[in-house]
């Protein structure tokens, strides 16, 4: 039942392309736990770049009495856990190295959150009052789907504390006995997050860090400042500057980077170009370059939703190693976030050591796995 209308809610499949961006983003704005990854322009960009690797299974939840009005959206897609072209296209669903997650067969037809392969957070879009009913309607529809349509529901990127995680888990567990499902809830990864105190200055922030960390940050920033004017400047023409970002990224990451001369590298280029183009009107994504004495030595791509800065990707110039471009760029991002009144700098998935030098604290990311076959049978 919908808390908004009092009528029964039903979930139906509706192609992503058929959902107007304005309606999508209206629901995202009503969802307190939505992040920029849930915005229509980001989802649109993912489907444009990587749609060949997945099949659209987007669900909308509507009031039976008013079916034209969307009460909720559950962005879903289905594919095999491992597609034949995944390695070449770099579409493996990555998580924290070393994390032990319940395995499922690589051949399993799996339902994932849409765009979750390149998003750090996912959720169900619905107003808080409707969330439980929306999740129940979605689970009811998944239970009614033919057994051949999916083997596992592998829903990842759920933020710690997001009520959608509890609502989905409760709905799956309620349906499990009758549907003969096996439900697992586990930690997938962590996102280290720096919390900023309202009204505090950058120096106040540094004072919260350990003595060693504070000393090293100041020393490295001073060394860069001695070499020339230090600036973190937003690109006014990010699409035109994409090649410069790619060059810095590849210099830092090489074969492990996003842009090798392969099918996967081409898809990554399309994805970032699409972010810069499709999300430009919203202002939620930015490409910035760190310059020292006018020389570009690092670049970063961030999201900003007015509450937090999300540090999505970066590249640095190895020949500028003596200027500590990574440390200096993060320092500039934190100063910018403080000046803008943001409450957090979110380093997103991964427990790389540098994040904790800034006082970041892990926020867990959860996975809900629903299997039709008993897990012990799949593992044997």
C-alpha cells in the first residue's frame, strides 16, 4: 500500500529510454539517500557507453489507480555474472580486493542495479513514506517473473544506513520461504569518508588530523607552493579537456588504467565524455586540473550534490612526483569543499591508505544476494 495514496502499488517493467529525465530526477530528489550516481544523466551516460554489456530491466512502481504517476523507480539490469567480453571491455563488477563475498556461478543470469558496474552507490528511488511499499512491490514482481529470467539477484552498492537496504532485505526475506529463495546480506566494500565540521576552517580541519599526517600534508603543500602558484581550476570545457585528463590518468595507471587502447578503453572514453556532456546542465560533475606555476600536474573528476564532494577519479604527472600532486590536489579539494560549505568529502569505494591520512572513516557498502539454488549446492 502507498502511504501517499492508500492504493496498492505494483511494479512493472518500463524501458529506461521511456522514462522522462524530469520524472526520474524528481523521484531522486525525494530520495534522501540518493547520490549523484542515481541521477538520470549518470544512468543515461552508462547505458550509452556500456549498454551492449547488459539488458535493461528497469522497474517503475505505480499506483494502480493512477498508473501514469511514478511512485518509485528500481533501476535494474540483467546479464551474466561474467560475460564473454567482460575482460576486454573492463566491465567486471569490482569490489574491495581480498573481500570474501559469497560466490555464484559465472554463467548465472544475474539481476543487478542499473549502472552499478561504474557507480559507487545505488538505491531505490522513492519518497521515504513510500519506500517499504515500493520495495515490496518490486520483490513481488521479481517473484512472479519466470524462473528462466534470472538465477540470482545480485544487488550491490547499497550504502550503510540507507533504509532501502533494510526495506529490500525485509521484503526478500518475507518472500523467501514461499519462493524457495536463499537470501544473503553481506558487506561488499567500504567508502572512506571525511566529515567536515560546519563553520570550521581548513586549518581547523588539519588540526583534527594526527601530528604526523598534519606535518606531512603541510610540508608537501609548502614545497609545491615554493615551486609556483598552486591552483585547482575547474575546466570550463571538460569535453575538450578530456584528452588531457586521459593522458594524466594513463601516466599514473598505465595498463591498469581506464583508457588503454582497447574496446574497454574506448567505452571509458565514451562514458566520461557522456558525463561531461549529459550532466553539464546539472552541475553535479566537474573536471579540475591542479596546476603549479601554470603547469598541469594532476586532474580529478568529482561529483558534487550540494552536500558532499565525491572524489571519483584522478590522474597525475609522474614527472612531478617531487611536488606530491596527489596530496596537494586532495588538499585543494578539501579546501574547496570547506569554502562551499559541504559536509563531507567522500573518497568512494576502496581502502587505499592515502584516504585515511586525511582522517577518513570507513562507511560500509552492502550487498543483497538472492539465489534460487541453495548456496551449498552452487559451491559444490
